[in-house]
C-alpha cells in the first residue's frame, strides 16, 4: 500500500506545469553544458585529434554541476512541505485523519525526493553519451547517481526538519540553505 500523502502529493505536483518546466530547464541546462564541453574537445584548434581522456574532465564537471543544481533545487521542493500546510491552514485537517504524523512527514519527504530522483534519472542519457565517448564506465555513473540520491535525501531531511520547526516557508527555506551552505562549505574547506 502506498503512503496516501505521498500518492496525493505526487499526483498534484506532477500535474503542475511548473514541475514540468523545472525538469525541462534542468535537463536543458545540463545538456547545453555537456554539448558545449564536448564541442570544445572535438573541435579544439590545438590538437586535431580526439582525446578520450579529456572526457573524464567533462564527466567530473557535469557531475559537480548536477550536484550543485540538485542541492539548490532540493530545499525549494521540500522546505515548504509542513510549513506550507500551516500557512494554508490545512495542517490541522491533515493531523486529524487516521494517517500517523510519521506517515505524513514520510509522504511529504518522498514526494519532494521523487521529483529530484526523476531529475537525476532524466540526465542519465547525457552521462551515457559521455560514457560512450570514453569518459567513464557504467559503474561510476550508477555510483554517482546513487550518491546524489543519498545526498538529496540527507538535505531533503534537513529541509523537512526545518519545515516542521518553523511556521513560515520562507524561514524554513532560509535556514535550510544556510545549513546546506555550511555543510557544503565546511566540507570543501576541510
């Protein structure tokens, strides 16, 4: 049996045109960056031959770009889950149903995470193209995909936490971005 909150949130969010445009823009940005990078390697005036070892740099650059984009998008999809229900004054109605509070939070979390997972899987053909040119292997592509999903789950959980603590969506988003910045910045510094 699927979580009822997850089922309802997924149906309503995937029918929204904003999600379609967000996913399309995300894929287009990653595709354009990949195309420009591959074009630069193919038609480099310094060396007339194609060097497959340069595709590894393209793979690393696209992975960093995708991780940065996903880290920017994750809080916006999950930080307003519970606080948005409070602002619309529908949280009390949701709490008096037979659904447990844990199931409510889990459904909201999985709903936000499912859109992020969809975005990550939608860019896998781009990574497959890089794999075709010799930039990496399928094990690395799958490993990076799994890692991105885990990172998004961690930052999504932080966003849900701040969404339950604060009453306003803007406040929970700000604190989520601050926490994300501190965790990412401290990791880079260390």
